[in-house]
C-alpha cells in the first residue's frame, strides 16, 4: 500500500551536536490524523519541520506518496505548515494572506481568485476578507492560517501547536472545527501538541515521544488502556504503576502478591488504569484484590473520584461512576478491598 507519509529511521543531530530525534519510523495512511505528543524538548517540532523540509534530516529517509523528498526544498513538497503564531503578514488583508501561497506558485489570476473566494466562503471569512490581518481576533487569525495552509491543496497539512495561542473556550471550538474539516477534506493531518487531551481527542493515532525517541504509536484508546512503556504509562491517563518481578507470561510477583495481566514473557511492571479499579470486588475467581483505606472521595456529576491507601502506604487513584451503590456508600476512612479484572491490567517491561 502506498502511504501518504513514511519516515524511515529518521534522525536529526543539530550542528551544535544536540541529538534531537533518533530512529523515527512511521507510516501514515491517506486521510489519517496523526498527533505527535510529548513533553517540551522531546523532538516533536524538529520532526515536523523535517517533514516540511524546513530542517535537514541527518539520518534516514522521508517519503511522501512514495516519493523520496528527503532533500527536496519545502516549496517543492506537497505539504503546508501552520505555525503556532500563525505567521500571518500583519499588513496584508485576509484575502492577500490567503492568496500568498498561490502567488508564490505563480497561479493564473482567475484560478487564484476562484480558489481564494471558495476557501474564504468555506471558513466564513468572506465578511473580513478586506481587513488587515492584525485587526482580527485570535480565532479569526487561526482560521486564516488554516485557510492559507489549505488553499494550496496540500497532500499533508502539518500543524505545530496551532491552538496553543487560544484561550480554553476557543480552543475547544476550533478543535471541533479542525476535526470536522479534516474529515470533510480527507487530507492527511500531522499535528504537534504537548496537550494530552488534544492529541487523544483529535487524532486517529498518537505518536508519543520522549527524549528524541518514539515511545509508542497507537490509537488513543490503546494508548490509554494498553501503554507499552513505563514512560507512556506515567504520561498518559491516571495509571497506577506497580513494579514487580516477572514470573510467567501474563503474571508478575509484587509486594501486593501476584498480579495477572495482559503482557508477554519478561514483563515485570503492572499498569492499572484508575478506571479499572472497582470499589468492591465483583467476586470473579481470577480477580485481583487489593485491600486499602479510602482517603478521598468526590462525586462530580456522573464521575466518582476516589483515592485509596494500600497496605504499604501507596495511594492509588480510582475513577468510577458516581451512581453505583459502592460509590454512594464508600466514605473516607472506610476499609475496603479494591477489585481489578486482570484483563484491564497491562504488564510491560521495566
Ligand atoms: P519539542 O517540539 O518537542 O518541544 P524540539 O523539536 O523543538 O522539541 O527540540 C528537540 C531538541 O532539539 C531540544 O533539546 C531542543 O533544545 C533542540 N533544538 C531545537 N532546535 C534546535 C536548534 N536549532 N539547534 C540546536 N538544538 C535545537
């Protein structure tokens, strides 16, 4: 199958010797929405800039639709990039800003105008088309940046923290718009963010990075329920991570007794999502049972947030529905036994 984007062992060492990215492998299908997620400095933007061609790669290859573009200049690649600060020309009008990329490509005027008008209409920007870009709100500037990226009809749209400058409300609105737009256009999106909720909420697959390395590439749900490395288990969601010793495939020994879970030979760490704990055992014979004392309880709408101190003093977070009998009756100070279905436990290597 031909992929829209393929990174093969891509690496980047900056001139000063900083190794920003190593051994990055990724295949992106046409129309896929992929997010690069990780803490600041982990190499997300460097990778995105290498895909766009703004940064040379020092190892590996980048293919777009099967073509090796590793050393192709940015303007010759079928990509558009949207920057966090939008990089609009403040003294140009909205219409001029959006048309700029087409002018660079030397499109005939009639065709250029037709494309600009169509995209102005699509983004609801027609009424502002003759206003200067510096006279617009953050949300409007965001839309112009998107329109400017899309008007050139790229195969791949690259977005570098495009919502970072917006307040929380506007961010949510634009997130929805972005997702709808991406579905409608069927264009491949590669999106950089350090915000977990954004990556998990918007994308088909998430690439989690730390220290220049890819930790895991998974659909959001799998990232949440089946973390594959200690870093991901700690970074995503609300997991309890229990270190132990490998006993057999699917079983480790821990300070709390044996813990069974989903995982291969040699795994020695159990990862339990906060949502996997029950406040009372179900009675299933293979259930994991952890005695403890409730230290915190908060019911907010449909959600029940609890904390439970285990035998060795460790506190675990428990997320349940607020409407269950256990959630309603369990109070701080109660001695309880937490129940966990081994199928919701992931066993990983240390
Ligand atoms: P992120 O986007 O995940 O925050 P970056 O890709 O911007 O991370 O940076 C990755 C690493 O490369 C960091 O250690 C950063 O300091 C370094 N870096 C980024 N740009 C340069 C540069 N032009 N020269 C040297 N080091 C750089």
